[in-house]
């Protein structure tokens, strides 16, 4: 669940790829992350370019890539005249645009081809526009445009899958690293760190956070050396010194009457788990969700609840209906929790009047 929180936090901020195409190693494996943008997203009046960045208040795309030069009539909406005009507008404002091959063409429809020609001819000579012959040249084009990957892993074997996320509250940046291979590797991970923050290792199982013992800071970047087992993941957080998630708890008591408090553990819970996993048909892009429901269980790791939960990751919702049969009708109840490294223990505080 902590991994899901990190990978869903904030906005991804690297580059956008507009076209249904598989990205080669020269793109993703160089540390960049891509996304797919629909034509209707581009013509949305709320989408703007500021400081050469597309949608600065959202995903913050650093470049727009057209990775296929030929479309058929089934993808005619990709070469609409309004889309072409908007891309030209973005390029005029300095957004780097990379076209793989030539300008988009429609070879099976003369009318559509004329729309493409009329809509795209202005983009050819703009300084922020580049043409490359293949996806293998994409990394070079992005580097030429001054777009460097926020996270660049240099590994002894293979490379890492990388996702960087920014906390919308500005407290931290998160870097999710995945060794997508069946062998161990050692990596030097260079991270752009404009906020001069300090790297911490996050334990997704226990919630523990530990500052990285040894790292190098150079200008606006830091370098961290990490070791990965086969298919291992690691989460780094870049935080300002002194950041803490610890909160304060308090009890407000009446000053006019003496009171006493009794504490009772809530030991039995109902649990509903949303298990996120790949669909049985791997060609589908939707995440499959399986529900697991358990009643009247104690708090313990999911793997100890049922063998079906051994390799499960997702969201767990715990519910409990505390009852106090000996409490007067006016009695108030409050729930608080103590801090534990890998779970939460809940208490019920019951106020009863003394005479």
C-alpha cells in the first residue's frame, strides 16, 4: 500500500509520448518516463505551455514526441487540424517537439492528407522542433533539447525502471526503483535535486525511514549507490531536513467535574482488501481488482491471515464497531493509535463520570 501511495502521489514530470508505440531501450532505459496523451487533451483550453513545460500545473511534460509518421483513417483524430494548430502553438512557446520520421501523414484519405499538410507546415522550421529517423535517436534529441532525465541509473548489469513523483504539498520527492531482471546489480543513481534535499530509504513493508548513510552532492544533483537483488524494488525520498510525519494527539477533559478514563483494546476487526494485480489477459491495460473479505480477525500481517494473501498488494479497509455496555448515554468515545513500525494498534478511550 505504501508503494501505491508513492507511485500515485503528485505528478510525473519527465516527457510525453503521443502515439501507440513501444518505446525502445533508448527511451525508458535512459531514465526517462513516458505517457500517452490523447488529442483531446492537447486541444483542451486549460492546457498551456509555460517555461517550455506542457501542463505546468499538472503532469509537467518536458517534451512532446510523435513516434509514428504514418496514420490510417482509424487514427484520423490524431491529425485533426485543431490538434496540429495547438502543437504549433506549443512549439512556438518553446516546448520541445520531436517527430520520428517525417510529419504525420494520412496516405489513404486525400482530404485528410490536405488537412495534415495545411495544419503542420508551420512547424518545420521552428527552433524547438526536431526530426529524427528512428526511436533509437530519441535520447539524443531530448539531450540536445536540454532535457535530462531526473533520475539516471548507471548499473553494473542492465538498468532500472524508474518513476519519480513529487508530493503536491512540496514536502518530498519520491523515487521508485525496480530491478526488472533476474540477476543482482549495483547501481549509481544520479538524481536531479533542485531543492537540495536529503535522500532517505523507505521501507514499504514496515514504514521505516532511514537517511542514506553515504551519498554525494554535486551542484543540483545527488548520487546514491544502491544494491538490488533480482526483481527487487527500492523507494527513495528526497526530504528537507527536519521533515517529520509525527503528529500530536490530545484529550480534552472537562474542568468542572472529575473524570476517569478506561482503555480497551479493539482486538477483532472486519477487513476488506482490494487486491490490485495484472489481468489474466496481459494485452489489457486495465488493472484487475479482486476483493477479499474477512470478519472478526485479529491484527496481523496479511500473509498470516490467508494463503491467498501471500503475494497480495492493495488497499485494506478495517472496520470495528466498539460498544460500551456499562457506559452512560452521555459518555464520549475517542479513538487514537500508538506509533508502530509496521502496523497500527488502535485504542478506545472511554470517559465515565465519577461521583
